[in-house]
C-alpha cells in the first residue's frame, strides 16, 4: 500500500480553502439540517451524528461528507452525500454541488493512491425508478474499478469478513484523505 502523497494533499487543501472564509462550518451544517427536514429514519441524515468508525465516514466537508457504502459494488465504493436531506440533484444548492464535486475528485485520487484503482464508475441514481436504494437523500456513487487482482482492497476482500473489511478500508481511505477544508479534525 502506498503512502499518501504529500504533494497531492497540498493540492487538495488549496482548492476548498475559500470555504473557510465564507462559511462557519458547524453553523452551516446546523442551519442546513434545520432547513432540510432532517429525517431521523434516513441513514444519510443520521450518519454524521455518529463517529466516523460507526458510520464508516472517511471525510467530512462543510456541505457534504463521504462514507463507505455498506453494500459495496466493489471494495472502496464511496458515497458522497450532502448533509441536507434533499432528494434531487437539481435541488442541491450551488455550494452542495461544488463540494459534492470536489469530494468526488478527492475520493478518486485517494482510491487511486491507496487501492490503485484503474477506473471509476461515478453517478447518481435519481428516484426509486432510477434505481436509488435510498431515494429521499441524494448520494453520489464513486465506484473504483480494478483491472487485475494484485491490489490492496480485493486482496483483503478475499480474506476478511465484510465488517472487518469495511473497517480496514475506512481507515486506509480516511488516513489518505487530504486535510479537512475547514481545518476540523476528521475524527471528532
Ligand atoms: Zn436524509
């Protein structure tokens, strides 16, 4: 497994830096949850209230966060969700769209680094008829694709139970993730 590249981490930190000046992260999250009809039964609403380990969260942004899919299509399968309970991509705010995009990019770089992913499938299933498992809360899939067997995630996938695998994958991805744009601890 390769070490996180210092050079790419600096690149990541530079892009979302503008958010620091424009937003108070905790307040923004609180307000958006209030406006977005926080649904206690929605796993993507409740996940951010849990620890990173419990919720399989690998990164927390200002408007959106990233967690491992509990039912991965491939090891390392990430979901990028806005904190706000919003179903449709065309109802996401420009800030949410921007951060879902930047977190998706960061996820691709991290997975390329730590698991040597050779390709990706990225996208959103919109609405139940569109194939969304949790249709009420927007989430972008980032699915790494592997051409061969000699990479980290598939190897542990073959030798460990699913919960153990997810925990190990979460640690690997979270540790390789660039610094939080808001300067928050990634493990509150
Ligand atoms: Zn929700």
